[in-house]
């Protein structure tokens, strides 16, 4: 068979169907559990939530899957590396992308666009979706609309569900106005929940209804955030930095824009198909029960999605794995799953619940409508109703948990203690990092991500000449004895808990039964991470806020006057950011996150970021040398060894490496000639050791006319010449080999 031509290979390449999975919800509704594990790895019916999403992608015949990971990214990467999806039998090629600076869906999409991974239309899905839909029908719908509408950029997959349907999010209900003939989305608006008892008016611009003869205003659609997108979608996010949320920002912005003139359609799935998103405590419980009741077949426990699962099905929707020990007098009621290695004592009664693996449940224990995760211990006579108990937690003898209680990892509830309704318990106080204007404090990549223990961020207070930043406790530790003398744990309370729209004592919602109702008051208390940046603003809030409206098209002139002012403003704030991080010895990841946030909020280029970083580092080196603390070589080595890795988030190709060398040479040439040559040598050699600069790009810089077009630039190069000669020799030897 003759080899394929290059043109043929390109055609095959373009027919790939890709999927982008957002593994982070960018919300804090599942705190404090998500301070230890990402939401997508939390167990749902004893299977990590991400598995359901990947199973859906496998059934959808996706060829390539990219997991956009931010919080707990290392956990997700480790899980994928050990999973069946990374093996030779995987139906698709899967890649984890470390989008560590992303704090919203908009950030993730801009990061995706900058990487150039998208080769055509792609599937955008949240990593907490459970669905059995026939995706081929949705894809054909998308292709038909794209063929007839050149402005079509996105198809939303929606599922019918009444406003009180239990898998419908109790926190983000919305209204869609659709053209009944074409299914084009004409208008979108969030609406208050039924339980809030608030009224809301919907104002629709009549111009939107021109040329529309028949329309439907729908508030009975469940949005699972399954979107089929064209490559225009990430580009639009990149051009509009104020787009953070896919519906409240992107969708509404597209529909309201007279300039973009793009269209979005809605594909509504059939009534016999299932689609839901685990985005709150209520939907977690509802979807768990639907899985047990086999509403989303074949996504049921006895399908054994994991290679290690051994579930078998029994009458009454009871699922049992191998090697469980059940006392003769214990009772296992309907809609219950029990994981392998678990033992249940005499007289215990369990119903409408999921029990994880290797759990130890004593005698005369009652567990109803609850979810007990792996390796938990429930001692004799404990009473648990409508609660969640995380892995390695312990509920001691005769303790009781009221409805709505969430027991965090490793928490120990003392004997005889009664935990009141809607209490969330965490092993240690969680500290919020107020410094960056965001509450993603506890989902930090640098924490220890084991179930057994996790890092406690120590409270500290820092102050400089302009502002005061501190790390503020995010929990209130009540003075009353909550877990008992032998217990371990604190009460976790979001600062928004007092702002709930629901009355916790309200019992007028008959459609919210079981844990779906009992935990509903916990769903409103936490907010999205991107929206929280607008709170607690100080003198320099602009540099820390991601919620500021800013567009690449017009906001520059409106906000600062002209582009030069914006550039200068960014340069000053970025310099101060790096300088403050170095002076106060902040964590490197935190400094890089703050700097990237600042860059995106000002729409600055990476060249500007490299320039500001270099200025700040050289300023610190000069200040230390002037104090005679150490020699120029020692000082420069220490600074670039510690802070040089910042450039890894600022340099992404060969041209940018050369640009960084030129910036270093230019700025160092302006320093004192007594030590400038040494500092350039240390900077280039150290960044080479850190893999920020590659040898061929260093040589390109060295040989470029721009690096030697003035006497000052020629002077500062002298000490670096020997290092360049060594690089050239090493490169020649490598070529010879």
C-alpha cells in the first residue's frame, strides 16, 4: 500500500473529535470536603464522579480528551495515570492540562485557546456530569444547524425537568427563550428558586423577537453544561476577559451583542434519556438515588465501571460487593449499596444509603438516606439520618447526626455527642488567603492531598507601606463542645452562611424529600470563586480583582484613557506584586497566580510581564548588594534560583526565550558596572539550569544584532562569553554524537 500523502494525513487529523473536561467547578459548594479532594474525584455511589463523565465521552466516540485541571491538579493527574483510561485499551487518548492559574470557566477557556489544542468542533463538558444520552443525535443536530447557519458557534444540551425536579440545581435555575421552529436560543436569564419565595420580572428586548413567529419561554430545562462548541468559542472568551461564567457571562453576552452576531442553539434530549450534574449537595443525593434506582442505566453499580468493582444486583435495588460481612440480624433496606470489605453488626438497619469500602459499622446502628465513604467507622448505637460521612471519619458509640450534617475527612465525633442540623465539620480550621481577593484558598495545589491529613495553612499577617494583607480564618470555631473531649474536628462555616435565601426551618417544600431537602440550605451559602474577588477590596483592589469588567475592544480607553496609560499602570502594579512577593517570601505558586491574574485583568502581554518581573528581581538584587549582605554573585544566584521559575509561566516558545534574554541584558546593562557583568552571567546560566532557557535560544540571543548594538550591551556581555562558548561546544559534541 503506498504511503499516505501529507494532505491525506491532514484530512484525517481534522476529523478527530475532541472533548474538553472542566475538572474544577470553580465553586465552593462542596466545602469543606473539596479542601482535601477535588469535586470530580468525590465518590458517587462508590465511584469517583469523573468516571461517569469519562464513560459518557467513551460512549460519545470521542477521540481525544483534555482534562483542564486547576485545584488539586496533581491528584487528578495521578488518578488518570493509574486508571484504565490511560491504558492501551482506552477508547480515547487522554491528557491532563495543568491550568493552575484558572479561577473560572473563562480563565480555563482562555488558557485552552492559548495552547492551540483545538482542531475543530469539540465537546465542552463539566467533570461532574452523569448522563446516558445518545450523543450522536445531539452531534447530528449541531452539524445540521452549523450547515444552515454560518454564525452558529455552540449547541447546548438541555434536559426537561420541572422547576421542582430533584436533579435540577436548587441554586442556579434559569429561563430560556427559544425559537420553537429552529431551537435557537434568543434570551437567557437566571431566576430565583422556588424556595426563596422571591418574585422576579423578566424583561426581554422586543428587537430580539423580530422575525420570530413562534417562541417558547422555558423554565423547565435542566442545564447540565454539555456544550458542542466550534473553535470560535475559546477565541471569544479570549477577546472578552469579563466572560467568566458560561451562561451568565458568555451566553448572555453572545445573545446581547450587536457586534459578534453569533448564534447558539439548544438541543433538548428525549424523555427516556438521563442527564444531570452534581453541582450541589441536593443534586449529589438525588443523582445517587437515581443511580441506585437504575434511572440512568447502564450507569448503575452492577455495571462495575471500575475494574476493581464487584457489585451484584439484588431485589429492591440493593447492591453488594464481594467480601462484605453482614450480621444475621442486620437489615439492609431498599436502594442501598455496600462496598467490599465492609462489615455491619447485629441489629443495624441501613436503607436508602451508600456505604463505602472497608467501613466498620457496629451493632444497633441506624443509617437512613445517608452516604458513608470508604474506611469510615460507625460505632455501636449511632444514629445517622440524611448525612454525609467522608473517608476515615469516625462516629463513636451512641452519637447521632441530625439531617444535613456533613462530616469531613478524618473527623472524629465523640461518644454520645449530638451534632445539630446542617452542621459541617472539618478536621482542622481552614484559612482563607485574602491576599489575592479570591476564596480558592483551601483548594491549593501545594497542599497535601491525602485523605488521612492535609496541610493547614498557618495564619499570618503581613504588612507593607501601602496595604495590609492577611490570611483570615474561614471557619468559625464555636466555643461549645461540638465533637466532645475525645473528638477531633471544628465547625466549618462560610462567611456567607448567614445570607442563605432559605429558611432552615422551612418545611413547606414537599418535593424536596430526604437529603435533597435536608441539605438544601447548604447549597446557597457558598459562592463561585471568580465572583468572590470583588469582596473585601482594599486600596489596590484593582490588581487583585478578577470580577472587574474589562474588554480588549473598548474598556482600555474607557478605564484608563489610552493604551499607554494601561501599559504603565500594569508595569507599576506588576513590579509591586513581584517585589512584595520577594520581600515577604511568598510561595512561588501564589506569586505566579497573582501576577497572571493581574496580567489578564489588564490585558497585558507576556512581554510586559517578563519586563516587570525582571525589573523587580534586579531591583531586589541591587538593594541586597548595596547593603553588603553578600557578594553580587551569591545574591544573584540566590534570587534567580528562588524566583527564576516565575518565568516558566511567562515564556512559551523560542521567540519568547530570546526576548527574555534581551530584556535581561537590557535591564542589567543599566545597573552598576561593578557587578552588572556577573549578574547577567548568573541570570542566563541559572535560567538555563532551571530549563527556562534552552541552549539554542541562548545562542540565538547571543548572536543577534540586538544584543550588541550599543557599548553598554557589549560591556555587560563580557563575563557571559565563556558560558556561551561552553554551550556551543556542548551543542557541537551533541551533534557529532
